[in-house]
C-alpha cells in the first residue's frame, strides 16, 4: 500500500522535481517552483492527482476503477487523473505512475538528459 510519504519521496527523487504548496496542497513540479505540475496530493493524503494524457484516462479507469478515477466537474477538461494511493500494488507501481506523469511535464531537454526515464519500460 502506497502512502503520501512514499509519493513525496518518489516524486522528489525525479530529476528537476520540487515541492510547492498550491491551493493549500503539496504539488510536485518539474523545472523549479514555477515549473509544470506533474502530481499533487489531495487534502486527505489518500489520493494523488497526476498529469495524464486525456486520451489515456478512459482506458486506465476502465481497466482499474479501484485505482484510477476523475473528479467529475474538475478534471473533465484537463490532462489529469486521480490515483487512490492505497489501491496501488506496490512502490514500483507508484514509481511508474509518477514517472509517467513526470514525462508529461518535463521539458524536452531534461528528458533527453535522462533517457532512462523517457520511455516506459518494456517487457523483460
């Protein structure tokens, strides 16, 4: 079971990541305090919002609705997805979710400097 502390630790381990309070919540940005948000903890620290292409959200939610959802009326028009931290299988899955979100927000040059993070891992 993943926790908000796990999410914070992993998010801040990604290149160029910083934490900044916005809307009274911890957000994780890439590119400095004024950079793009790639993840944010919700008020109760049990849910995390992550950057996610709109075209991928429906498939993720349909495949694992216990893990992924949208906050209706709030996330509808944004490239954003909610994740129930406790529903994630393990720390590796949390790291994969956060790394995917980081890739969506990271500047091209930073991604180029970290090719190990710029593409999803393939099958073994």
